[in-house]
C-alpha cells in the first residue's frame, strides 16, 4: 500500500516585508507541487529519499547517509520531524519509507519547505489510515517549519494546506480570500539563493536609521494591500498589475530588490506583463509577472532572454490532498 499527498507551493502577491511591521500580505498557492509517497518498512527506521539528490535512514537518533553524504541530514531532517510528529500524535510505532518528488525550486521564496512539511504530514496520516483535518495538518507541520525558518509566520503552511489565496497579518492571522478569477503569472527565477533572515534584518536596520520615512512607506504598503484585496474581489486583473508595479517600487525603496531582479521585472513589463515585482524576501530569488493567459508565453520568453528561468504558473485552488495508490 502506498499513501501519497501533494501540496502546492506559494508566491507572495503583495505585502512581503511590510507584513513584519503589521501590514497585510496576500499570498497565492501556485500550481507547482511537492508530492510525498509513504510505504511500509520492515524495520522501525524512517527512510527518506528526495529527487533533490539526497537519501538516508534515520534510526535511534542517528542518520545513515545513502546519497548526498552527511549534508543530506539537514535537508531531510524536516521530513523526519513531520513524519515523527504524526507518528507521535497518532500513537503509532512503525518504520516508514518516504519518497519526495518536488517541482518547486528551493530557497527562492516559493514555499517549498512549507509544502514539503504539509505534504509529509498528510501522507503519513493517510498511510496510518487517517484523513487529517486542515487544522491537524497545520499544527503537525509546524515543527518542521520551525526547524527550517526558526520563527515562521505560518503563512507558507497555511497556503499549502488551504490552496487558493490567503490574506495574512500579524493582528488578523490567516484568512482565506475566495476569488473566482484566474491569476496567471510567470515566475522569473534569478537562480540566486538568499537568506530571508538577512534581508529582514537589513530592513530592520533601515527602520532604526530612518523611522519616520520607513513608517510612511509601511503605511503606503498597507494601503496598497487593501486596494489589492479590493481588486481581487472585483476580479480586475489590470488594476492588480498596476498595484504590483507600485509594490515593486516600495520594495525597491526599502532596499530588497537587486539588479538581477530589476532586470527581470523590466523585461517582463516590456514583454507585455500587466505588472511585475519581486516576490518574497528579495535580494535574489524570484520575481513574478502578472499577465493575461494569452501573453504568458511572451512574458516567459522575455524573462528567459533577460537571464532568468521562467516558470509559467497560476492559482492553485486545491490545498493539500492525499490518496492511496
Ligand atoms: O521569500 P520568502 O518566502 O521567505 O518570504 C519572506 C517574506 C518576508 O516578509 C520577507 C518575511 C516574513 O517572515 O514574512
């Protein structure tokens, strides 16, 4: 018997960084997934293999590398943490064979670790005969996200669990925003991995040096998120694009864009995008371009010619789901 779960990655449409200062962020699940398959194992160990080139066995608190050397332990540990949290919660004692197949690039802000944690929890739950509720999946995937991100807001897990579009703020928590509209995007990956923590620290340093100026930019970003939510509810694609352009300006103002990101943003706009901005922490990682369905290929080509790796994507309405094969 094989239990499988798939969970989508994410992109932040607007509000990254400003969310740290209390403003709302709007986050969308994308149609790129992590798939986790769980099968039976004769011994009580947890065997993990991933299409990222690592595999190994966790047993009695130790790790035995099979592929990718000991560096694989840190990469695969979140999978063990997620699996173990489900075994503990369901009072189960058994070995597991876990196979991960991801189509989400890592460490570029597309929520691969959140999706992995959520899919692992759902797959292990299914393997043990339980369809875990969304709340249970969220709670049981927190340990792995803490291991990766230390103080995660929880937004990545939430959007991977629920799918669709989510609004998050510190005071309001997570709420789901139902919208019927297609949100076609092209993600442009600069290929430059970056540390979210360092970028958040650099913005904090700016807040210390220029508190009055930064306060005004934060407030503008907060108003922008409100207007963006209105445009989503009204299904106005062109207005969403304009607001994304403004948001890129605000993110550039606080110092988290880069030449590579700007190049892709301008190339996408020239290629016919309705709007384009960096997404996530910045400093490298990815940008997103909003486009009509018809223009997505043209925008993708413009991003490719400017040196980025384009990913044609869209809103994924389904959150995590699991099945037996
Ligand atoms: O690039 P990501 O997905 O790690 O996005 C980080 C979003 C920030 O607002 C910059 C940080 C945060 O914790 O909200």
